[in-house]
């Protein structure tokens, strides 16, 4: 067969077969490499998801944790004039953060086990049951508010901790002690004298709180009747015949 005829023949030459085999081997290498990378990505997907979840926690909204959300509520109370309530919330937050050793807690980790541990911590430090209940009830109010805002779902973390009120021993001063305080000569110390006057005024007004005494005005007293609005509750108590009460106490 002539060379021209061989060039147009359908029979593949040795060089063609060699080139085809080399191309197949190269494609196979690429294919196996892609398969290997795909399997590796599937294997590492759980680790990647955990890493992304951790990164999301670190960059999440501050309201997803207890401390900034509770502080926001405290600031709101102060703006509304509920100073005393804000102080009790601050006291509770400080107590809980001491238990957590300064580490904040995500709402999704706020569960019954955490609260049981907190209660055990309070007992170990000698805190009374009424104080424990006080802290738990405040934290429950904050948690329920977070649930209402949609920051977490309700898992009832307070179902195994104490939120009741124990009866306490009634404490009161005998009338002779009141007389002794009233009759003490404190002229040598104006500060003590002023403190005694404030105490007696609170006693004469049936236990008026200091903050209410601080906000009293002269025109709150008219015709022997003291009218003032309580800072804590907004109630409007009336103290009739104030001077008559004082007169009776002085002559006991």
C-alpha cells in the first residue's frame, strides 16, 4: 500500500493510540482528584458547620445573651423613674455574674440545670431562701421578657428552683427602745442628731421610706394631713392627724 493510501486508512497508527492513552490517563487523574476533594468536603462538613456556628455566636446580637439584655432593662427602669427596682435588678445581675465568674450566658444555654447550679451556689455562700427566691424571680421576669421578644424559646428553666416566700420572724423594737432613742442627747454630733430625727420621722409616719422622705415638700402637709405619692409604687397614701400621732408617741 502506498504512503498516501495509508494516510487515509481507517486503521489507527501507533502514535494515535499512544496519544489517546495519555489523554485518558490525564483525564482519569483529574477525575480522581475531583472525587477525592468532594469526599473530603463531605467528611469535613460537620466540623465546618460547628466552626460557623461558633463564629455566629461570637458575632451575634448582644441581646442573645443575658447580661446586655438585662442591663438594657435596668437602664429602661431608670429612665422610667423606677430607681429602686433597677437597683434590685442590678444586685441580681451582679450575683449571677459572680456565680458565672464574669462569663455571660447565651439564652439557648439558659436551662434548668444552670439555674439549679446557681441556686446551689447561693446556698453554699450562706444566702437565705427568701433572697434566693428574690434573685430567681427577677431572673425569671427577665427570661420571660426575652421569650416575649423572641430571643429564645420557653424551656421553663425555673421549674426546679425555689421561688416562694418563707415566713420570717417578726422583728420590732420595744417601746422603751424608741423612748431611749428619742431622749438621747446627741447635741455633740449633728450628723447623729439628724439621723435620729429622720428615724423618728419615719416611725411617726408609719415607716415612710427614705426616698419618699427625701422628696417631701412643704405643701404636702395641709391641716395636719400629709399627702405624698410613693416613689416605688406610685400610690397616694394619706397620713391623717400626723401631729396627733407624734403627740401620743411622745407621751407613751
